[in-house]
C-alpha cells in the first residue's frame, strides 16, 4: 500500500488536528493576555508540531527521492526549532530564572544544526530507494548522512537540560514534576531509538553491499 493512503499515515493526518488545536487555543489565550508568556511558547511549540507532522506526511506521499529528501530535511529543521521552543517552554513552566543567558548562548549551535539539516547532505542523503516499512507502507527510504551521529549528543543535551530544569524547579507540584520528567524522558528515549534504528539500518545496508 502506498505511504499516503496507509492507515498509519492517516493517523498522522488526524494528529495534525490535535496540534492545530494546541496552536489555536494557546495562541488565543496569549493574544488576549499578553502577560501569559507560557501560552505563547506552547502555541509556537504546537506550530512546530503541526509543521513536523506535515513534513512527515509529505515524506510518505513522495514518489521520488528528491521530494522525499527535502521533506526529511525540513522535518529535521523543524525539530531544531521545536527544541529551541521546548527549552523556553520548560523554563517558563518551571519558573527558571537562573542562567538567563544560556538559551541565547547556544543559538549558534542550533543555527549550525539547522543549516546542516536544510542545506547539506551531511544528515540526510539525497540517494533514496523504495522500501516497505514496519507498517507495510511503500516509502522512499533515505539513508542518513555522514554526520548524522551529531544528532545524538545534541538531542541528549537538549533533553538532559530540560529534565534538569524540571527536576530542580521548586515551584512545581511533585506530581507535576514527575509527569513532566516522564514526558521529557519518553521523548528522549523515542528520539534516540528512532535515530539509532536509522543508523543501524544504514550500517546494515552498507555491509550488505560490500
């Protein structure tokens, strides 16, 4: 079955509605109460979630390697923006007042990751092939680039910092701290597993061609 018509892809289409709801709801609250900065961050995070889902749908809909590679590069770029917004959201939610300089100080690193993701083949190769994934979808599979491993320390640093901010926050209820910590850890584990799986697939493919 083609990637776009597959039920698993239709689930992504349905999730765009949830992301749009978060975007509109929190954006409306912030527009009426400009002092509620947390709603602004959550609204923008909802926008990045919506954009990421759209890029993944475009990837599954692509029939050629070029649009598939572009969709994947755009999804990586959106992930960088989501990380920036996620850190700001967690800091506001936890009432973190320390190290106000830190988010701005690491922007050059995020900018470099964004540039490499969108403008080079160091993270996503441009040579693809049609494969059937675990859900039975026929998709354009794009091998990871030579510098793809850089995403692992970058992701661990972002997730680790968010977890540290939540765990050290004094104004959060213990139950909320636990739930937020679990949510952040789940994102980290899922992202790490997905990236390692992609790297292992690439390694297996390279070995099979020797």
